[in-house]
C-alpha cells in the first residue's frame, strides 16, 4: 500500500489551521491535485460527514466520496474513501508547536492505485505525488501565514 506522509510548520494557531483544513471547500485552495470538493449536506463537521470531489493525479481525473471516520478537534481528522476508483485514507494531524502548528498530512492508498495507474506504476506515482504533497503543504503554510483567516 503506497503511503505518503509529509509535515509542515504553519505559523498560525492550531485551532485556526484545523478549522481551515477540515472545511472541505478549502481543499482545492491548498491541494493542487483536487479540482473541486464539497461537503455533502450541512451537518457540522464530524464523524460520518461525507464529502465529494474530483482529483487529478498524473493527468488522470477521478471522482471520490469520503467519510470522516475520526474527528478529534483540534488534533486529528481521518477521512476514508467510500466511493470512487481509488481506495484511500487521509489522516490530518495537528500539533501545537512554539509559535504555530505542526501539520502532518498522510495518505494511504490501495496498491495499484485502484486500477487508475496499475501496480507497476506505484513507485513512480508515489514519488511524483509526494513532491506534489510537499509543494502543497509549503503553499498552505505560506497562505495561512500571509493571509490569516483565509
């Protein structure tokens, strides 16, 4: 199972970073692989809340629906795919750090990337996506630091 895990320091309070990340509408703002995303329904964010969207990885688009399986504000939120070509789990962890927040993003994807690319492409896709995740997190840190309350 391919795993990508990256973290970044964000010079903003933990609750603020948590609130920004868990608002599904913000995902395309900081994650360049997500073309669109929206929460399904109007329930407050928490366990059982679903979101849907479209991602583009290595030139291929796929739709997905996720469900929140863990929600521990402002420390951790886990989303698991429940519909779509790709099976994945995303774990977002938030830790108070001096002067801000240490944000860790982890994605565990099914081997073979759900048939989107095939098992042989996994190492190549994983390296490319890891670079994208790293760039996304750096952009996120810059966005939240330079535009508080974004």
